[in-house]
């Protein structure tokens, strides 16, 4: 894909480039806090407030975006809309956000439906954990809506490792789809600062590519990502470099620091 670069440590507002190689700074922004497990593809009230604060913060920064993308999922697009509106309300223009499938999160429900029964057939403990998760999820106030359960980890690891036949999108296909977003970033064109409103795992895929991490390490990065956090990377035709990961300068109150 790209070689690893360490290089200089510029701030996110700068635009370093030389006369031979165009550099693009990409701001990967995770969506705000979502709803319950049954309604995960929409923002909660907290998620909308996180996105609004992000837009207010961006409006105060010297960086200006030349292009903006998002995934097609509701929670990704709504985060982009909330942030863009808040930015514009505070006197700073923000480009129209263009949705594209390459920034979509993988479908955890599809992974569960396809692989979960196969794991349960050979793992009684997984079956017990999954049944307990289903019972707990009926209560909208249950903490399971805001945490990553052990059975979630088990099924995702099986998906990453390709342990079972699966008719949906494989982990390899998912990472390939996300990395194909590179084609949207035209380094020979005018874009220098690009915002990408996406989810935890697509962000982690790009960070892992820069750090040469494997699939399980990729998911570890995804698991610690805050809602509406920014991960800042530099892209040129030869290199992908990670400069900041999982930063939330716009979140100043602990109750708005969320992971799910």
C-alpha cells in the first residue's frame, strides 16, 4: 500500500508540501455516540451534542477543508451534518459532505447472523454469553448498549481469522474496501485538507496500515476510539503517515467522553 513514514511532526493546521510531491492531510472523524444495540445506526442526544461541539471547535481553528466525505450510514452522515451546521453557524464555511461506501463500517449484525450460530454449536460459553447479551439488551438502560461484550470480541475475532465460512463481507474484503478510499484522495489535485466522517474500524484500518499492524491489532485500535475523535494522517503517492490518533480537543466534560 504505502511505506511507513515518521518524518516531521507538524501540527494539524499546517499544510507542508514540496514542489514535487503533493501532500494531503486527512482528518478521520468517528461518528458520535449511537443509539442502543437495536437502534445503533442513529445518533443519541449525546452523539448529536458531541458532533455539534466538534463543529464549533473546528470553526475556531485555522484549518479549512477542501473536501469532505462520509460513509453512507445514518450515524456517519448525521455526525457530518451536525458538525458542518455548527461550523457554518460559527462563521466558517465547510464543504458539502459526499457519502461513499468505502467509508462504511462493517456490518456486525451480519457477522453475528452468519458466524454466531457456528461458534455457538461448538462453544457453550459463547452461546451462554450471547443469550445473556440478548436478554440484557431488552432493557434500554442496560450498560450492554455502551460496552463491548466478550461474545462481540469472540465473533469478530472469528471473522477476522476466517475461522468459519461466511457469505457476507470478509475481513479482507472490508479492509480492501476501506483502503480503496485512497482513490478519492487526488494528491495531484487542489485538495490539501480532507475530512472523512466514518466509524471506528475504518479509521483503525488506515492507522493500522501506517503502523503495519495485523487484523487483531486493528480491532484493538478501533476498540479504544472515542466518539467524534479525530485521527490525522498524511497521504502522498508513496507514503501514509499517522500524526495524531483518537484526539478529542472539543470534548471538555467527562460525561461526553464515550466509546459506543
